[in-house]
C-alpha cells in the first residue's frame, strides 16, 4: 500500500490519487499545486482548464526566478477585471496577466496543469466509487516531491558534451467532503465570556479610569 504524507485524514472519508516519476517540471508543478490547495474541486478543475487556455495564471512564489511580471495575479475586484478586459491588447499581455493572487510574477504551466487535472479526475472517480458527494469535495491535501533527476546529453562545439537534466516529480493529493458550517445558537452567542481574575481586574480599572 502506498504511504501518503497526510496520515491524519481518514481513508474512509476521503479519496486519493498519486502519480510517481512524472516527466513534468517539479518547480512549476509545485507552484500550480499550491495555488489550488484547499479549493473546491470544481473551482480547481476550472482554474487548471483556464491555465491551459491562458485565461488565468499560476502565481510563482517560491520558484519565481527569471519569471516575468504579469497581471492575472493581483486582480481583486470586478472593477480590476473590467479594466483588464478593456485594456487587453497583444502588446500588453505580459503586463496585464498575473494579479489574481496578489503577486506580480505568474506563468501558465500547461503541462503541469494537464497532469494535475488527470489526478483530480482520478481522485474524483475514486470518491464516486466510495459513495462520497462529488459535488462537495475539496482539495484537502496536495503535495509535490522531487523525483530522481534524469540525465541526458547535449553535444556542444569542439567535441564537448554537456549534461541535459530533467527534474521529474511525484504528486499526491487527497479529496474530502466539505464540512458543514453550523451556526451557533443564540444562547451560546449571548453567553458571557469567561474571564480570569486578572482580566476582570483590568476591565474594572479601565471602567474607573474612563469614569
């Protein structure tokens, strides 16, 4: 049986999927996975599809070296989106795509999105087979680890040979049903909070000072 990093999640109430030794960039896949961690399944799938079509960008936070700045990462309001659509132009594409997540550096790693989409759909099928509510699934855990690097060679001038390395990765993810938010009763909301003697004394002194 494959061991997952998140051991505290009950297997009976979750669905899992895993891919090993995948020939896809570790750094880009890690950033893409962190972007959808904690999201609802439908939103994560839609986001990855938009990444493939370059409608949404993946924020590059940890591995942002040599990444260009674009604007799909810091758009926060509908007004920003409206101005983005009005200003859309081929010459402004690099500048305007990247602000949805509050960062200025973003990319469209389409291959990473393709691999993650396949794993999400696999986990969704596993959840359906277990009888879980597929319309209420969230990405509870997603992790990308480095796999052993693979070496090839490229031929240079004067008979030299340089290494041509690839950086594959392992991906694991777990889907669980979203928890229902239970509203507190009025009796609990109106109940006086418990204060220590020091806190009560501080409040008494504040009341005396204010008077």
